[in-house]
């Protein structure tokens, strides 16, 4: 027994001194925040789904195995610029002012954002990849973000803005943005300071252009179809049933079709982008039936989408390897997320925007070996306005009261506060471009969802997610749910007050109609 005590005492002494040597438990963590564009959780194998085995994402999955997987993280407005602005400010669109992509104006860069707080708090900060907020990024020691196509950026030979200077690079965007991030870490990192880096990929955004080596990855197989691929939109005719998001709206550019040699200039662009005459279905050959064409388009779409994801996964692997080699893994928080979810043929759709599950849900994986237990999961209701306070919390930096989001650092560590929220609030404003989705707001609880589509229609939808996880049955008129619906309407009003979004329908519509200035894609 004496030996055991002696051994324990020596071990304790050793572990205390060794921690003092490298300072790892007292140093503030580094942060690498990786965000893809339009990457649905069900296209990450750690989240399961029909592509799990066919298109695995082993590197992104590593974060789930070695960290925490969040299952109920939701976008408060499932569209790029507004979601990114909510992430940066920890606020809803009605406070940060960036409601829409189309004519959404420029993000007002005089606002509080979390990167500035990190920079002021002594962190070395950097941004690589997609920004898409119109105004110059603030709070970064270094940035290099995508320009072109309204800051959507390009997959091939992309144009970047590097600290205020435009520069065209040669190669594939996903690889390049990672190259720049790793070069910065290698050459410019100041070892006396912690760092906070945003690495934001353009992929897997439209037009889903894979790297050359992955172009024909699944050529010989037929990808499975989601259960709701042939949704008939019954009970949702004027909402889900009235969009420009069905396979029909995939154009010839999306389908990588070769134009006839005779076409040039505007005629060529029209053929590629707007080739569908009213009622016409784009087909690779005229003999194909409309039904076959729908399936063919889905195959082209999903294979390209997943192939762009493959490059993202490879590059996440490069980042994780780098951290391992540099001995930075234990004290670096790595987040993987996306600005919103996406439809992968679900309900017959591509794109996002709706409060329905596939676009509402954001993947969210976080690894922080010093504090978070590997391989754990969390089901709390979290939203994109919570990211900023959480990252700051991990770094020991406080968040100002004006921020609407709340830190979920404690939830990540396995201790959900007792008063954690039981529902989330959603509001989408953009209409009719790009995809003809009626502006709507709504509430989602662990079990139910209620939404009001209000712009040129006035319709409510209600889903019982436990009985109908695919949201095929709008139960708004079901007698047995009327009490529940009434209760949710009250709670929805409460959330609108809490988040200072309690305007009249007329005022909401005005936001949709207002041209705030920009004309980004
Ligand atoms: C582009 C796409 C749309 C997409 C928006 C918004 N068209 O306009 O399909 O919904 O971006 O995407 S494209 O043919 O130009 O690619 S977001 O990620 O910025 O919200
Ligand atoms: Ca997006």
C-alpha cells in the first residue's frame, strides 16, 4: 500500500509540474471555426442519413468522435448573409438589419461582432474563404475572402480580397482557402498569443462544381432517393407546393450540360441559366420522359453536391492533421458548421429558406479535448445567435448584454442549465427571388412546429414532429391539436416580444419590399 501512495504522490507531482511547463490548462484556447456554405447535416455521415455509407465524411466525423455532436442547432433565418450576420452579432435580423441576401444592403460593419471582441481581448484573428456581407470584415488581423458574383465567390480560379487588395488565384477554392489558412498558421502565428480563425468554405453551394479528381466519383452508381422525393404538397399547396426549388428549376449550368457551339454571349447565358421555357423540362435528350428527367437531374445534382463535400472533408482533415503535428490539438477548439441546412432532394427540393427541418437544422460539431468529453451528443435547442457568446465564453471573454444569444458552453460540457430555452424563433423575409418562398415566421419546440406564411398568402402550418418527422401532414385544422396550436401561438407572440420582432404584418411586408441597396446573387 505504501508503494501505491508513493506512486500516486509522484504522479500528482509530475502532472502538476508538467502542466505548469506547457501551460496547457491555464492558457486560453485557440479557436478554428470552420463553416461550410449550404452543408446539410444529413450530408455528414456522423449525422446518419441515406448517403452515410456511399459518401462518408471521415474527417468531419472525427470531430464528432472526439468531441460533441449537437443535434438541434437551428438557423434563425435559413439564408446565407442573414445567418452569417446573426452568427457574428449574436442577434436576430431585426436587430442586425441584414434581413435578406437579395437587395439586403451591406452588413452594417459599425456593429458589435465577436471577432472584434476576440481581437480586443488579445487574440490573433484571421478570416479565410466566404464572407458575403458586402462590407469590409472588421476584427481580423488578416483576411482573405471571396469576391465575385456578389461575394458568392467562384469554385475555380477564385478572386479573393486579401486585406483590401483583390487577387486572382489559380486552383480550386476549397483547397486554396485551406492553403491560406494553414500558411497563416505556419508563417504568421504569434506563439505568445492565442488565435481565433474563421475558415469559411464556398462549397457545397450552388453550382456544385467538384474538384477535377472527384468529378466522376459515383458515375456507376445510382444514389438513393429521399423518402419525400415525390412529395405531392397536399395541404401545403401554396407554400412548399409553390416554389422555384424543385428539380425542374435546376438549370443547364447546374446540370453541367454542354451548350451548342453556335451560342455566344447573352444567348449562351440564357441557354445555361434560363433555358427552361414555361413548362419545358431540361433533359439530356428529348426522348427522356419528364419523370426520368427529374431523376436524372437529382442524380447529377446530388453527386456534384456530395463531391464538393468530399473536398471539404479532405480539407478539414488537413486542418486536423496540422493541429496534431503542431501539438495544438488539445488546446484548440475546432467547430464545424454551415450557415444553414439544405434540401438534398427532400420534398423534391434543392436550396433552403423554409422553416422545415432540412434547411432549419445546422450541423454543429465541436471538439475541445481539454474541456469536452469525446463522443457525446446534445439535443438542446440552440440557434445561430448563440455561437458568438459560446466561443467568447470558452475564451473567458464576456459578452455584452445587448447580444440576444446565450452561451451553450455549459451544455457542451454536459450540464444544460435548468432554465435553458424550450423553443426557438424563426423569421425568413426574402421574396420572390431566388426561389419563391413566402416570407414566414414560426416557432419550433422539441416536438412541434408552427409557422405563419404571410406575404401574399395568409396560411398557417403546424407539424407534430414526433408523429410526422418528414413534415408531410399540415395539421393546422385538426380538431385534437387546436389547444396545442393556441398555446404555441401565444408562445410565438412571446418570442417575438423577447426578440423585439413584434411588428405588424404590414411592417414585415415592407421589409421584404424594401430594396436595401445591394443586388447580390
Ligand atoms: C445564388 C443561387 C441561389 C441561392 C442563392 C443564395 N443561384 O443566388 O440558388 O439560393 O445564391 O445562396 S446561383 O445560380 O447564382 O448559384 S446563399 O448561400 O447565398 O444564401
Ligand atoms: Ca448558404
